[in-house]
């Protein structure tokens, strides 16, 4: 840390992404990327002619993509904001709807960026414990008079609550924004986008990184009332109005237009997930009932760090979190059937 850094950031704990090794070939099951490529329509759209247009700025209003997303979800373009990954959208939410008077609440075990954003913006935060089985209890969030953010399905547990439970939370906090992070919803969860038409304090955040195979393009979006979206647009236009590049806008549009391709991939991922979880349970693992594109698992004879280290030595990366309550677990991204068979074989060898 240099002497020039503002003291208000001196104690800031940074978000730590999953490792992305550059010097060795691994089976990467640690960052919840899709094992499948973008759709053929996306690949075809990134052509020489579009690359040559990179000399021009992208559309600061992201109009075509917003219209495409709005049509897909049955809302208006004014109900959609597009960002540089869903992380940017989440950052705007923490910035826009929390302050010294309005703190923020989120689960104690969830996406690691939530506490980072809370600290970055100097917010009073309440981390609400998940239940013993890692489930989120809607009652814990009812009437708490704070901005609320949670992932559904949750990460790294993969567990989800129903839209009815989400609605209970939203209805009981009418004067506070509730943001539901649906990064993994396409693998078995139920989206709450339809509820945004009824509740003006609900935001649903999604991403192209997981189910739509565009993690490297950095594209996310939120859907909500035109009032909330206008608030977020105010911040976007005050920081970086060209936040989504030209090629990513095209890729996103084509991805939405070829949604059937991604539905098929999501179905394959869910099938592989369930089959792998069954194999792991047969080896003595405990696994949550994940509705995401990953498995959250622990074994009585191998600690989380032993699982991570042993698999890494065998050329397979999984994610280990050195945190209370989950330090004996690993989060395993669901890859292809062949990759998951290699994982199970490596674990058998370790055991």
C-alpha cells in the first residue's frame, strides 16, 4: 500500500477471484464457467467487419441489447440496464440504494463481493446467518428496514428459495430495495423477473457469464421498475457511459436470440451435476441439493483444503473457501461429462 492511497481504503479486503493459472493446463472446475462454447450465432456475429468498427464508441444506451432482453422477458427497455458483468450492476446497487441512513443486509455465506462492496462504500452491513443446513430463511429478512441483496440460487451452496418466499421478503420491505442475484437461475432455479411488474422495490440481476457462455465478454443486466433502472442509469452515466464494448453488445444480442442453444446446454449441465453428485455421495460425500452449475460438497475423511490440494496436484481445480462453517467444503463447477468422470476418478484415487 502506497502513502498516496486514501486512508478510507487502507483496511479494505479485496475480492479474491478463482485462480486462473496461465502456466499449466488444468481441468478448470473452480470458477463456474460454462464448459460449452457460445452459440454458433454469437461466433458468426463477431466478424471482421464488426472488429473494424472498434474504432467507434459503443452505443452508450445499449439500445438494441436492451430491446432484445426486454422482448425476451416481456418487459420494456426502460426496465432493463446493462453492465460490464453483473458485478458492475451489483456495485451500482450498493452505491445507489445504501448510505449512512440505510444499511445493507445479505447472507453470511454467499457471494464474496457483497461484503467487499459494503466496505468499499462504507456501509453498515448485517450478515444474516444461513440455517444449519445452509438454507436461507425468508423470515429472517422480513421487515428489517435495510437494502437486501442475496443470490438465488445461492453461492457457494447452490440452494434456492421459491418466488413465493422472495415475494414475502419484498412485500415486507416496501420502502427498501430488494436485489435478487440470479446468476445461476438457469440451471434449476425459478426466476423472479415476473415479480418486478408488481413490486417497484425489486431488482433482479442476471449475467451472461454462466448459462450463456460469455464469462470473458463481461456482460450482465438487471430488470426492475423504470424508476429503479433510472436510478442505476444515473450512476452508470456518471461513471462510465460506454461501459459495454461493441463486440460484447453484439454477442449478448445474438446469445439472447439463440436461447434454445443455451437451454439445451443448461439441461446437460444439470443432468451432469446430478449424476456427479450421486457418484460423490456413493463415495461418502455430503452434497447440498444444488440448483446451480456447481456442487457444494464435503467428506468426513478429507478436509476442504486436502480435497483442493489433492485435486490440484492431479490437474483439477476446484474452489476452497477458508471461511467459518464452510472450510471443509469445496465448490465444484460442473464441466463436461468427461471432466466430471476425471474428477470422480481422481477423488477415488485420493480416498
